[in-house]
C-alpha cells in the first residue's frame, strides 16, 4: 500500500487498524525520506509531498489513538536526523 492509498482511506475514515496503518505509513515515509537523498534534483513540491502526507497521516492517527504518538515521535526523529544529514540543519 502506498502513502496516497492510506491518505484516501483516512479521508473517508476507512482505516481499520490505526496500529497497522501507522506502521505502514512510517515504513513508506522512511523509505521515501531516505531515497530523497538521491532525488535532490527533483522539484521540491514533488519531493516533499509524500513527506507532508506521512506527517499529516501520523498526526491524524495520533489524534484518534494515543499509541500512535510513538510513531509520530519516531517519524519526527528520523526526519530531523536525515534532514540535518542531507542539508546541514
């Protein structure tokens, strides 16, 4: 499943398991964030769209399920470290 698929499911309140969805969204977002290093020439809007969607999805899940806060924290840590590594701050 892709980030866009989870985004559509979330828009229609069709997420069956927030726990499984949060894991998959974090996995997809992590892969995208790490592949971003090789995509630096890509248009910023295109490159950042999945990252923003992952952030929005995880925030939405966390608003409905307290256990998702761990996924949000992991995502923010991953992004912060990767962003610093790629862009120097």
